[in-house]
C-alpha cells in the first residue's frame, strides 16, 4: 500500500477533448511558487501583472498556440504570479461565421497544455509547472462571459484569489 495521496481523475472520461468547445484551463506553477511575475498597481490604480522572465516565456508560448494548432484559438488568458488561466476554443470559424470542425485528433487540449508546459520549462531551464492542470468545459455563453470577466479581473482580485501567496520567500530567484 502506498502512502501517496490518491488523485481523482482531472478529465471528464466520457468527453472528447478535441470536439468544438471552449475550455477554461488553470495551470499552477510547481509548488505554487511566484515564478511568473508580481501583481502591482499601475499609475491609474488598476492592478496588473509585471511578468518575470519566466512569465514572458509563458506568454510567448501561449500566444503561439494558434500558430502551432490552427484549430485552437486562445480567447482570453492571464498570467498570474503562480498560475495561469486560459480560455481555449477548439474549432475555427469559417468565413461565413459558422464553426468548422476541429481536427480529428483526440485529446487536443491535454496535448496543447503538455507542449506549453514542456516548452516553457525547457526554455526556462527548470521545471516551472505542477503535474496536470484543471479544466472546465464552458457550457454556454453566460458561463463564457462570467469566466472571461474572471480572467480579465484576476489581477485586481489577487489578494482574494485561492492561489494567493502573501509571503516574499516565494518569488522567482534571480
């Protein structure tokens, strides 16, 4: 018998993660260390995240997702000190505004996330990310708007975030 905690499955077993849908993704840094930046107030008093070198690397790879996987669109994202939130939309829109079927490849979302984590860690020269990630299938427009608003306002709500770390010993080492 193992002393390791039993993990519950993170993926919905009956769901094909390559089908046209929007997904809310959260990925945390390894040991939830503030490796990606710091939240600070802007001149106009609106908090924003000042990205570290690791945060800039992460941003580069997030922004390259549609180029690497043309059937996937990054609708919204925010890079926080110790986690990221993304909305990934699988399935392109045709010229007439209707959805076009996604590529038939199974498990598109896990492959994208694993590539993002692997490439950014390789470029940073150390492991940035915790094992796995959290995903939520966005089921309707109301939910999409609520999640997009949450992502946009995440830096302003940092001190109330479940991932908030208040001590200074957690920042990126320089």
